[in-house]
C-alpha cells in the first residue's frame, strides 16, 4: 500500500509542517498530540488526493463530511472521528486566520458525540493488594541493584495512584519538583500548564526509599530525572506501562489496566470518599469540569446507601 504522505501535494506538506510548528512552538502541545493531529490531516489530504478533489485550498465542507463518513464506514470509532474532526477544525481555522488559505471550510463541521463511559476501574481493595505486593518484593530483594529497581517500581505506582498524574507527567518529573516537607509534587501538564498535587504518607515514604538507592541505577545522562530506567536514563513511559500491567496481573480479578487506569481509580476513590469535584479537577489538571464529571459515576447501590443515610425521610 502506498504511504499516505507520498500522496500529499507539496502545498499540503508545507502547510502541515508549518501547522506542526504552530502546535508545538506557539500552543505548547506535546509531541504525541502534534503527531496525532498531523497524522489525521495527512489522512485527510491523502483521501482528497485519491478522489481528485485538489489541494488544501480547494477543500469544501462537503469534502470534509465525506471524509469523515468514509472513516466511519471503514470502522473508525466515534472517539477517532471526533479527534479527526477537531484536527480539521483547528487546522483550517489556523490556516484561514493566518492567510495561508482563502477561507475556513471546517467552521461548521460537526462530529459524533463520543461515548464517554469510563473503562473498568480498580477497586480500593485491589489497589491495596497491588501496593502491598510491590512492597513485599522490596523486602525480598537480595542484591543492591535489585533493591533499587523494586523500590523504584513501588514509588512509581504509589505516585501514580496518590497523585493521579499522567504517565508522561510522571516520566517528566525532576528531583526539584518534589517538596517532601509539604508533601507536594509540581507537575508540568498538557499545554505546558503547571499544577501542584498532594502526595500521601505512603507515597512519600516510597519515594524516600527509592531516592536512598537511586544512585545504584542513575547514569550521568539521567540528569535531574526523579525516576530512571534500568539503563540509567530518564524512565520511558513504555517501561512504566509494562510495570503497571505486570503488577496488576498479580492482583486477583483486577482488570488489565495501565497507568491511566490508576488515574481513573484515584479520581473515582477521591469522589467516593467525599472530595469535591473542583478539587479533583485541579488535582487531575483537567481544563474542563465536564471531563472530571465523568468520574461521578457511582453504582445504584452506592446512591441508594447514600440516600438512606442522608435523607431525613428515607
């Protein structure tokens, strides 16, 4: 199959390069987000080239709707369609605003609503078993390097669950981001936005244990990275994902989730424990409260118990 990028006109390639620079340098978006947006737009312009609809300046609203319809017919889910529609709207708004294209055909483009149900989450008892299991491995370590790795693994999972940080945020943490005296962590989130999140006692103790042995693994190239991999440099998100999947696999009946599953669990457990929605929004770094409201899902049994305990005429 011919690579999509080879179907693009020189004009489309030049526009996509400038748009990528805009997303990265002016809007401060992550490399992952920039790749996703430019990949979606590459798909769009390759589709237009195949059907002979001309270059970016010739695109109409009907072309965009046909493109999304073809994506849907090809099996793309609603989340993918929504992201691709958002990429098109963002690109054409930018191109029209900066005079690179004559107009904005995507202004009226709509996309299907995403099914916003949360994936299965980890119960509080399962998290306790998960962390107790990792702590037991620390005790069982029989050599200094093995002890360092196991202390690191425990600290990583404790921080993920205690703070609800994204895996990319965790891997980007530096030693200077940790305030052990006040139990706080400075996090650089999406769009370069900074926030401060609290850490509980178990997470802080796990970090202390890791820092006492960090020098066993850290190479000169690690710099100020809080967590390092087995090769001594800043830890990679893929390593963290494998760690969480492996650790959860040892917990009876736990769903097969990665680091984002611990973020979901943390938010759910906070709300079930009585935390207010705004505080959880701030901890998670959500720009919209509507995103945080996804975590207010509780079972009918929980609602019934809360009603019976609180309502004067229950």
